[in-house]
């Protein structure tokens, strides 16, 4: 009896380890540095983003977590003075290679912002816009299909299906944010970047988005910046802690929030930062 | 460890840690009081131990309240979280130690009425001293945040188990020698068993305290020397 129990325990542990070794790296940051003009905002960040996992980036304001996030789909290109060093790969392709089409990259690596920012158009058009400019739908019926499935995946379809022609800006904050997630999903991205997606939402809307993040993980890889430690603990499998532009510690979320290795992580998550 | 940005968070953690200390001190005094009462047939002292148990229970309820409130209010993380959850569990073990000491104290009257308990209880005295050292030690080492000492203390429980085995055999001999000893010896045997159980709760506390301090669990296996199960004929 005892032997059986030990055996099955060993198998369980073995399975876990196999699962670990099978984890695929979707995006990889290799010695990533970012300069805004003369000022360096990010230093030598080596960070892997794993396939179908939620990676949370945490740290105090100005630590570089959003800066790193914005490197992952070259949003920093939009800032003239910004310069990125090091290497970032998506499926082992260098995303800063000069042959990379940035528009296509941003379709593969979508983004959801802190404040819900629907276009001043109808709910339908908000979702249809991306697929249209990327030429993803040939016929109106294809587009209808994309809009419906995106809104369903973003868990907002039932709330808006009868008023698709109403303006997206007329929705509540939480609904707007899920509409923005639907908009990001509509172009079939592989990675979704989220920059504090719940900071402007009430607790119930936050819970809905968190639930959604967990569902989306089955099909997408997610990187989320959040100021809420509890949120990072709830939604992510991996957590990376940034401080003063450096990556301090990265590891399994469960461990990071119960027994972190680095004192700065410990101080930050327990509310002791000076 | 530095201070929290929110000062009242530190105060609340401090109150919980003080309650653990108080409960630990009370547990030590109850264990020492109950064994002293047993060995000297001191009924008044035994009564005091029995009434101390009510204080112990009240402390545990207060600690539970404070810990639950703190979790609800502060959502503690990492070492803070371990400290709060660990305190709840340690308080449970300390409360059980109080119960077991009370149980020993309750037997004082009965044993005292029987024949010459003093002669029969020498080895229990030695065992009680070992247990007392463990109870006092575990609270001190936790307060001193000495993880290595806690790991050692947990292994030292083995010595209590060895002692318990010898007390068991000794009392068995007395009972075989003279059946008039059976009542007293049976009560003493329960007392010895209670002391042995107290030792086990101390090891639980040491394991918890070790986890609170380091974030690591001690290995599941520790040396065990209670052979009484084998000493009895099947």
C-alpha cells in the first residue's frame, strides 16, 4: 500500500517535471536595454515568455516593466528618442530585424491598454477594423463571423449582440475593456500584451477580465503589467519583478508570492519599499 | 526586516507575534505547574493550571480574530503571509499543549489519594524536565528567529520518546509487582502519554516556525523512538 502511494507520488512529480521541460519559449528578451535619449531606462533584461502562460511584470512605478512590455511589439518605435539594444525574439525571429514588418508584428503581438480606448465607432466596427486593414475577411459574412467569435472569446458577446451598431464608447468601463480585448483578439494574435488592463475597472469588471485572461491563456500567450500584487498572484503562472530598470527576479508565481529569493522582491510584495 | 510603509501593519503583526509569545510562556508555565503538582500532590497548583487553560483558550481566540482580520485587511504576502498563517497553526498546537497540561493537572487529586505516588514517579520527573525544556526552547528559538536551532529542537523530541518508552516499562513493572499500584500507575501512564503528546506538539510548532522563518519545509521524516507499541505483547 505504502509502496503504491510512493510510486504514484513519484509519477506525479515526474509528470510535472516533464511538463516543465516541454515548456516552449514564445518570446525571449536577451540583454534588452532601452534608452530614452541619454537616459537608460532598462538594463540587460533577460526574460523568457512561455507559450500559453501568463507572465506578470511587477515592480514600483518607473521600474521599467511597461518599458519592457512595449519593447515586445515595438511600441517604443513610436517614441522618437527611444532606442532599444539587445535582442528580442518571437518564435526565434528577431523582431527588431530590419526585414520585419512592424504592422504585421503588432498583429501577432497585440496590446490592451490601461484605459479602455475604443474607437469612436460602432461596437461592430471596433472589432472589424483590425481584420479589415489586415485583409482577413473577404466577404461580409466572414467579417460577421470574426466579430462574433472575437466578442465571444472576450466574454462580452451576450451583452452586446443586440446592439452591435451602437457606439463602443457608450459601454461601461469594464465592457469597453473587454471590447478592446475583443479588438485585440480579432486579428488572431499569438501574444497579447496587457498594460494594467484592470486599473480603471471596478472589482466586478476586474474579476470578469481576470476570468477572461485565464480562458485566453488556452490559445494565446499573455504578458501583463499590473500594480496589483494580488492580481499578479491570481492570474499569472510566471512573475518577473523589476526595479530601477533591472530585472530583479523571475520565477514561478506561487513561489514569488510565498517565498521570493530576492530581498527587493520580498520588500516590494510585502509593502516595505522605502 | 525593514518596516512596512503602513506603520499599523507592523503593529498588527507585532500583536500577533506577542500573542504567540504569551501563549508559549503560558504553555511552559502550565506544563511545569502540572508536573510539579503531580510530583508533589499539590492540589492548589493543579487547580491553577486548570484555570490557566481558560486563559489559553481566550488567547487563541484573540489570535485567530486578529490573524483573520489582518488577512482581510492587508492581504499579506511572502514572509508576512507565512508569519500569519504559521501563527494560527502554532496557536493551535499551543492550545493543545494547554489542554494536555490541564489533563495532567486533573489527575493530581486521584493519583495523590493512591499509594506513595512519589516513589513511582521519579522517571516521569526526568521526562517532564525534558518536555519543559522543549516547550520553553521552541518559543525562544522562534522569537530569536534561529531556524537551525528549531530544526535541532525538532529532532530532540527523540529523547522524549526514549524516555517515554522507559517510563512505560517502569510503570508496567510496578503494576506487576503490586496490583495495589495499578490505579496510580495507570494515571501516571496517562500523564506520561500526555507529556509525550506535548513533545509532539512542540515538534509541530518547530516545523511551523522553521517554515515561517525560511519558507522551506523540513523533511517529512524525523527520528522516532517510541517503542511502547512494540513493547506490549500483541
